[in-house]
C-alpha cells in the first residue's frame, strides 16, 4: 500500500491526541465542549479513512455515529445543559493546568513506550497509532479525575471512549466494532440523560459532583 | 427469525430474554413474580440438562465447556432461589410504598434481562460478546440499584454507573489489544476474538501486547469484581438497591466478572513469554481482603456491611485463583460456590430483617435472636458461614486455601490469615449487637418466605460436612483445567 | 468396634439438639438432653477406659466419607486419644449429671440445651480426629459450640463481649493451627496424620510448627499471654459449661499440643523445651497471681485454670527436655505427671465450678464480697468445695498434690540434662512451680474462707439453702474421685502407661505392684510417696486424738460471742473481704506484676466523712499485647473508613492510579 | 520378729516426737527467760498448760462451723504425720518411705491451709488478718523451703530423708556452698513457719503484729490444746529436720542394734538441745520485724535456696 495511506491515518490519530491535550489544557466549559466536538470529528474522519482504506464499509456506520452523535448531538445537548443550569463557566480543576499537562505528557510518553515495544513485526506507524489511542484513553481518564464538574467528566469519559474506538478501528479486520460503538453510544446517552434527568427532577441543584456526594451512604 | 433453536445453550439465553419481554408487558405484580420464578426455574432446568448432556461443539459465539458450566449452574440456581425470595419479598415493598406497580414491572423485566446478560457473558465464546454482555449486566443493575429513587439510591447508581463505565471502557481497550495480539497469528476477522481459537494459538501471540492487555482487562473487569481499589461502587450499590438485587450482585454478578478475569488469566498463563498473571491477582486479592476486613468495623448499614464482606471474599477467591495449582483452584471454585450461596442467603436474611425492623441501620437492629429466633439464628448461621467457621462450607475452602498457600508462600498465607481473623472480628462485632442483647422494637413477623434462606444455609451446611465425591471430582477436573 | 461405639455416642450427642429444639416442655427437655448426654458420655467413657486398660496394642481406626472426599474423615483411637477421650467423657458425664439439676434453673434453656451436647461431641471429635481437616473442623466447631454457651445469657453485655473476645481468640488460635497443619501437610496436601507422621520435617519448619502450636493450642489452653479470653468467657457460661470449658476444653488444647509435638513432629530439638518451660512457669505464677486479685468466684476459678495449664505445660516441657536428650525414662515421668495433672485438674476444677454454680444458683451472686457463711446453709456443697480447694492447692492426701509431686520429681532429675539452657531453666521453673503452689493455697483459703466461712455479707447469702440432689451428687462424686486419685495414685497412673510408652518410647515403672500401693517414680531410694498411708494415718490420728480427748478430758462445749475488742454487734463488713485478704500478697507481688497502686483518700482531721482506699490493678498483659492491637485495628479502621466517603472523582483516580502504576511497573520491570 | 521390732521402732518415733514436742517449747521458753534474766516457767509448764486446756470447756464463737471444730484435729494429725516422718534418732524406719521431704512440706501446707481457714471461719477481723498474713508469708516461705529441698535432694540424689541423712553422714559430701545456703534458707524458713521472732512473736497478743496467734484467737479449751501441740510438733519437726539433714551423725541405720538406737537417741536429744539454745539466743538477740519486711526476709531465703540449687547445676 501507499505510504501516504498510513501517513494520513497517522496524522489523524496524532491530531486526536493533540486535541486531547488541548482539552486537558482548556478550563472553560463551552470551549471544552467545542474541543470535544473537534475530537469527535477527527475520530469520524479517522474511522472513515480506515473504512476507506480497508474497504470495510461497516466502519462508516461507526464514523457516522461519531460524527452525528458525538460531534453534533452530544455537544449540543451538553451546551444546552450548561446554559440551562447556568453553571459557572470556569471549570474547577483539581490540580493546576501546568501540572495536569505535565502528567499528560508523562502518560503519553508511557503509552508510547509501552506500545513501541509491542508487535515488533508490524510497522512503526501502526504501533504509534496504537500508542496514540492508548494515550488518548489515558488522557481521557486524566481529564475525568482532574475535573470537578460532571459535564467535563462526561467529556473526559467520551474522549476516553474515542480512544478505544480509535484503537478498535486501527486493529485491522476487528469484528463487532460497530456493535461496540453502538453499545458505547448507549452508555454515553445514559450518562447524558442521567445528568439531564437529575437536573429536571430537581434532585440536585448543580451537576457538580460535590452535590451528589452529600448523599454518599451512611451519613444519615 | 422463525427458526426456534433447539439446542439448550441458546435456550439458556432465550428463556430469560423472552421472559423479560413478557414481564415488561404484563401488569400485576403477583403474576409477574410467579412468571419470574417460572422463567428462572425453566432456565435452571435447561442448564441442568445442559450440564448432563455432552458438551456441544463451540461455535464462534457460544461455548459450553466444563469450566463455565459450573458458573452457569451456580448462576441459574441462585438466580432461581433469589426469584423465589424476591416473589415473596417484593410485595412488601409495594405495600410500604417504596415501589410502584410500574417500577415493579420494570424490576421483574430487568431481573430477567440481568439473568440473560449474565448467562450470555458466561456462555459466550467471544471476548467481544462477553464484553457486551457484561456491559448489559452493568446497565441493568445500575437501573435496579437506582429503582427506589431516593437520593442515596440515585447517588449509588450514579457512582456505580460511572465507575462501571470506566471499567467497561478499560476492559474494551484490553479486548482490542488481545485482538491486536491475535491478529498476526490467527488472521483477521471473527477468529481473532473467539476464545477457543485464542486459547489454541496464544503461545505464539506477542507477549508484550498481551501484558498490556491483561492489565487493562484485570482493572476493567476487576472493577466489576469489586477488587480494592476499584471497589468503590460495590458497597453503595449493595446497600441502596432492592435486597434481591444485592443478593444477585454479590452472589452472581461478581462471579461473572471474575470469570471474565479468569479467562484472560488462562490466556496469559498459556503464553510462555507473557507476565505471570497470578501475582497480580494475588496482590489485588490480598489487598481486597485486608482492606475490606478493616472496613467492616465501622459500618452502620447492615447491607453495606455484607457488601464489604463480599469484597473480602472476592479477594480470597481472586487470591486463590492467583495462587493457582490444583488445590488452590479447587478451593477457589468451592469458595466461590459457597460464597454465592451463603452471601445470597445472608442478603435474604437481611431483607427479612430490614422488613421486620423497618431499618437497615445496624444500631437500630438489636437482639434479633430473641424477637425472631428463626430469622436471628439464620442470620447468625449465615454470618458464621461467611466468617469461615465450621460446620459450614466456607471453612473447607478457607482451610484449603490457607494450608495450600502456607506450604508455598508462608508470608502470603500469614497475611491472608490476618485478614481472615480481622474480618471475623469485624463481622462478629457487628453480629453481636444485631443478634444478641436486649432486643430493639419491631416484633412483626416477616411475611417473606424463609425457604430460600434455609435452603441455601442447608446446602452450605451440608457441604461443610459432606461434599459429594462426584462434585469434588468435577471441581477437581475443572481446577485442573484452570492451571 | 470400640471406635464405632465411641463414634455412635458422638452421633447421639450431635443428634440431641434436634430433640432439644423439638421438645417443648422445659422440664422434660432438660431431663432428656442431660440424661441422654450422660448416657452417651458414660458409654464412651467405658469404651475409652476399656481400650486403655486392655492395652492390646490394637489401634482401631475408621474413615468416614465426610469432609474432604479425597481424604475422608479419619478417626483413630490410640492410647493418647483414649486417655483424653476418657477425660472428656468423665467431665462430660459429670457436667451432664450436674446439669440435670442445675439446668432447671436456667432462664433460657433453649440457648443452652441444643449446644451443650454438641459442645461435648465437638471435644470428643477433636481427640478422635486423625487428619488435619477433621481435627481443625472439630476444633473450631468445639469453639463455636462453647461460644454459643458463653453468650447463653446474652442480655448481660459483658457476656456478649466475653463471647466476642473468646471467638476472636479462638479463631486466632485456629488460624495458627491452620498454618501449622499447612506446614505439616506440605504443598501436596497430605492432611492425614499418618502421612504427616511419615513425612520428614526440616528443623526450621518443625520449629515453626512448634511456635504456631504454642500460639494455637496455647491460646485455647490459656497460656499467658494468650489467656485473656479465658477468665472472661469461662465464668460467663452456665456453671456446668464453665466446668466443661475450664476442666475439659483446656485439656483438649493440651491434647492438641501433645499430639502434634510428641507424636506428629517426631524427635524434638534440644531447645524446644525452653519456650515451653518458660511459658509454663510464667503462666503458672501469673495465673495464680491474677486469681488472687479477683473477687468474682468463677473468674477466680478461671484464672486458676490458667495456673494449672502452666503446671501441665511445665510437665510437658520437662518431658520434651528429657526426651530430646535421650532420657526416655525421665521423660516418661514428666509426661505421666503432666497427664495426671490433666486428669486431676479436670476433676477438681469441674468440682469447683459446680460448687460455684451451686452458690450462684442459690444466692444469685458470683461476687465473693457479697457472700459468706454458706457453710452453715450449704454444708454438703461446702464440704465438696473444700475438698476441691484442698486438691487444687496441691495438699496431700488429695490428687493435685500427687501430680505436682511427680512434676517435682521430674524437676529433680534436671541435673541429668547435659545442655546448659534446659539445665538452668529446669530448677528456675521448679521454683516458679513451688511459688504457684504456695500462692494457690493462699488463694483458696481466700476463696473458701470468704465464700463459705465467716459471716454472710448479704441477705442472699444469709438466706441460702443447699442445692438439688443431682448437683450435690455430682460434687460429692467428684470429691470422692479427688480423694481416690490422691490416695491410690499408683493404680491411676498405670492406666496411661501405654500412652506415655507410645509417645516417649518408654513408660514409667509399673506402680500397682509396689507394696502398700506406694508410688516410686524412679527408685525407692530416691523418692516415694504413699497417699494411702498418709490418708490413713491422718484419719486415724485425728479420730484418735478427738476420741482420746473427748473420752479422757472434756467434751463440754458452750457457744458464746466472738471476741469483739469491746465493740459488740460488729457489722459483717468489718470482716476481712476478698480484696482485703489479698492485700498483703498484692503488695508483695502486685506492685511489679500488676503495677498495683493504692491510694488512700483521708478526710482532713475533724471531718467525719469516710476515708477511701482506691486500689488500681493494671493488667499488663492486656495493656502490652492486646490494647495496641485493638487500638491499631481501631485506628486503621477509622482511617480507612474515610474511603467510604470519597467523591466519585477520587474513586476514579484510584482506578487511574492503579492503571498507571501497573503500566509503569510493566514498563520498568519488563 | 524383725517386723515387730521395726514396727516398735516406728511406734517409738511416733510417740517420741509427740512427747518431746511440748518439752522443746518449754525448754526454749526457759532458755529465753534465763537469757532475759528471768526465772521463767518450768520446762514442763507446756504439759501442764495442755492438760489444763484439754480439761476445760470449749467456748465456741456463735458463728463457728463444723470446720472450726474439726480443723484442730486435722491440723494436729497432719503435723504429727509430718513430724513422725522426719528421722530423729534412726533412719530407714519401716514407714519412712511413706513420704519424702516434699510430701512432708506439703503435709505442713495442709495443716496451714486448715489453720488459715479456721481463722477465717468466725468472721472477725482478727482471724482474717492472721490468715491473710499467713498466706502471704507462706507464699514465700513454701517455695523457699522447696528450693532448700531441691538443693539437698540434688546433693544427695534423693528427696527421701533417710537416704539424705545417710548420704549427708557419709564422707562423700564434702563441704559445699550449696549446703550452707540451704541451711541458712532452712533456718529462716523455720523461723517464719514457727511464728518465731523476727517474723512473728509467739508470746504476743498485740493484735496488729500477730499472725499465728490471730488465727487461733477464737480457739479455747481442748481445741486450743490440740493446736498448741501441733505448733510444738512443728517446731520439733524443723529442729529434727535441721538435725537430720545437716548433722545426721550418729543416726541409727535400719536393722541396727539396741546400742546404736540408744546412741542415736542420745545424740538426737543433744542436737535438739543445741539447736534450741541457738534458737533462743537468736530470738533474744533480734527484734520483731514489720509485717511487710517479712516477705523480704523470707524472700532472701527463697533466693538463697534458688542460688543453692542453681549452683548445683554448674
């Protein structure tokens, strides 16, 4: 195959990771949502490219899901929630952005190191793709644990999940990718609906997890 | 689809699924409760048939072998007894207004979906399918945990949901990595996810990929097993959901997740270059035992108390599987069986207790053996069983775990024993108040059936004294296959 | 055949709870359960004694298809088992007979009746078990049954707490034994005792087993510092169960020690005797010192159990020392002494607990400070209790003396030892033994004097009357046994010659052939003792003296008030109290052992308020060993409890950290 | 025939100790009186006292039980048995193997046990004080004497007094530190056990200092007489014990002729006289101790005994 094929795939995967870093850096909620939309678009492109390259049309479904569900629907819905809830635009990060970024760098390095060792018979780029996916997963998790706000945690989770989808599509000929992405979408929908429902039922005044934490068990 | 599959392995999945559909449509909790029981019984019958008949050849999706049939059998049995308990229990919840008929309908449908998901996870021959099944099980139980819609219940469900989702995502990444490792050897496509194919070829897989994969899988499915430090969802989910669901969670779902871990352990163990998965499991198991045993001391909610005890026991089982060897594996299987039976029995008892006393707070439940001798002593017996005292079954498995470990790794055995004694101290401390001393108010008779409780206890007690040689031979056979 | 008889007795006992729950009527249930339990115990006793006396060398064994199927439940009745089975059965029969009367006063019989026969059966199973699994199963089962009996009166907070401490300690002990047997069985799971006996154990692992046994069996027996549960739990149970626990269950623990150390482990190493001797000596002295500080009658007796366990361990330690140095004859003497003390302690401790139970039944009091003068109102109980006191104080001509005398004889063989360690330890332990014997006598002067003698200190004590005939019969029978074993020791100790022969390779010379039934442990020139002659002479001399004086001098008698220093009608409170009695000894020993302090709060001159004396006694063992552990668990539990209340984000970060750590580990180490 | 002689000798020993005991008490009293430049009562006075007491009516405290009434006889019997078992003028008597030294000490323990109980019976503060202190002293004295017994038994290779006496009389003993320590320990214990100065004062009736007298305070008449005999017997026992173990010369061996017996008897009497003189001298020269000094005093004996024993193991 053409080298360009891999280069494009590689470029897209790298961009996804880059956006992950940007999300880590971004501490404003609406900007974060936009960045996530970008993340999802890049994922959709990447998946579509894989579908095209490997002639695996079912992957287009995954790409469509990524594009419409994650890049459009979810960010819009979350935007609405943010507006409706009128929650502070400033994200309360747990650790400073600088530190988070350094942690993120470390994680990315770790992911690369781990992935470079494996599959010695496959080419370097393929390994790096997997490394990018792993790094995206780790950064997503990092995002989840460094943000106090439920909405940004949801975003973290979704970027984590984007990483897995990236890995899944990168794995040549992997079956059930579509099913998995559908299952994940359901999961995400649940989460979003959950956030949404709690607000509507007015059980929680804010979506800040600290409010939820008041009902941790055994305090009554 | 008009083709009715005749083979039992599909029936195991179809019955719960069909029942769920029917239950979702039927009003009236008495009928649904009975139907629920009936469906569970049918599943159990099919599983027994499945157990007896020769093993079918594995397909790309489903697999019945000697290992998972043990899990399926246990699953269906406890699923059935729990449905019996649930049938007599859940009506009371309706009377007290904690549940509405609509939610009850939902509850019964979800119960069967959960059964379906667990059975699917167990019979699947495909690591992707297994992942999907476990995800369904997670979602179902999340809904069940939150069914009372109190603040605490929703908080517990939310916590469970988030942690479970992250776990699931990690497990998926691990699964993808396994496929990645398999792909160069077994080729692209479905084969790369079929368990039997993977097992056959794993020796040639890339070890480095498998290593990373196992860490993701261990942490992902380990979250569902409730291993410390991934356990946080477990105590709350147990304490806030309906009691039958607590019983199913502790008795079954944890086993299913453990089964998933076990499968990948086997995979790794078959690859000579990969890391030994045992030590990781041993460390996590031991951490869980020690942590959970200390957590028992400060519990104020009785269901949460036993949830921590479940963490402890999953730790013991993980520890034993991690140690490996015929004796330890046998002990782990036995322990798993006994724990499922005992812990669900305890949750049955706790359900009765919280109904008659109207509370789950340990401080408000006092002198149970005096006001409710049968229930009280049943609970005492259950706690003794779970604490590993004879003549109850867990004593046997703990005996085997400890003695077999001590000869190999004395320090680990000592640490385990310390955990066991500390846990016993904690459980007993709480039991003393609950079962003895001057009784607290609440002398109403329990309306739910004692039958499942004492059936389980009788089984556990009988197993403590006498294990049928056939069962043991079977377990030994399975233990041998677990390496 | 014998073993089948014994096992069917066990089976009968195990079936009794069903009857206990089934029979509604309280009176009938009581009679049926205790009656049948007694029958079962007696039948089993007959079988065990028959086996022991016949000494055919046959060892009946049977394997039942229970427990682990590939192993089966092995039961075996060798001489050692038979001896301990006889001890268990004798104690069980006595307790059952006593229970026939005592049980009727039980407030909650349903919390006692089902567990009593099961408890006895558990103890029987322990001594019969012939594989590690069956042994530990029965062992823990026994603990569990006795625990249920300890908390029979569960409305009493202290009882539930005692039960808690007891069961935790019991599980600790079981855990230690579990590890010991794990080590003995090896990685392949050779759990049968025959396999363990046949296997060779490396010196290191054998020593570890010894250490674990001292922990496991020692905690059940009550070796200091593992004894703390004992004085809490034994008194809390109904008195006939206290008797079983103190008199019999501790012996089962001794059995476990003897079985493993003397039988399964093979040849002892030279230094093994040293920890055993040291612990035994310390236990003996501390046990009795603790007992002296008590004024709860049953607790005092429980502490004396600790003391006597120390004495038995001294005997066992001596036997180990001599055996390790190839002196089987002396080892046989020491082991015989230890086993004799096992039997003796069972008889007199049961007797004493029965006595305490009788007092408790009629007065409702265990606190000696509220008793007194019961000898007038309970003469038969007082008589039996007195004999028990004399026996436990090692006074001739009773049985306690003979076993201690034999132990002393073994101590006197100490110079035969070649190695310095045991050689120097033996006389020191002898001194501790002597000290404990002397203190025990003082303690029982206190116990009997304050409880039965002097003037009543409460109305309950003043209005008591003697107990039912079952209880009395039991106590008098046991008193008779104390006397008989004391005056015919030769006949008694010959019974377990085969036991000793099997364990140390040589038995003591046969005693029953000596003239006048004297016992001569080693050689006639060295030492001998004839309890029969001593008893006869004392009886003859006392009777003759009384007769002569009454016949030739005077037999006139008049009652008058006691000397009152000119202050008539002194209140009973002016008598010596139990703690007052112990005060001199507390001053002598207690300041070191218990950090006892006395504070006198004297009102200023002119003030007519009472002066107050506050005595503080610290339990150093509790403070040194247990409190730190309890505190550590408490602190850890508190600290870890914070993990219940974290935010979801923090829980997520655990997952995250776990992932990163594992991946890092993978990266760095591979 | 030999059996009859043996039995007669044994009987003689029995009667001898019983007959001599009050005399020894009287003799010590007399010597002490003379040392204090008093005339003092006759050495036969104890016999007269006993006879008078025996004839008197017993005044029993209202609360006294059957134990109070039987205890004196038991105490007497146990002490007599013990005293009769210590070889006096001859060793190897027909029943000498009945009990060894440990058993003899234990028999004295039995006597003390009943005495202490009797002190508790009436329920006055005096009885209690006596019993309590007796228990304290005994708790140190008894191990001390057992340590002494160990020393002797280890030297002689036997705890049987006849054998010990024979061994100690033979030249193979030599001079040993341990034996000296044992003698010293035995002497201290003898003082304590017989309620002599400095541990107790046999002549006192000052409540706060007395031990033995406090326990027997409620006794009167024949009961008191029997107890007095028993305490005299005990004193004699200790004197005989010292004689038998440390100066066993001239003791007739079993099966010896009349002359040997006569010689043994004469020497025995001489030993008693010498030891009694020593006791009287010591008692006159020293003052009574505070009660709580006593454990230290007797404890010294325990330490000496233990040291003596340990030295033998080297």
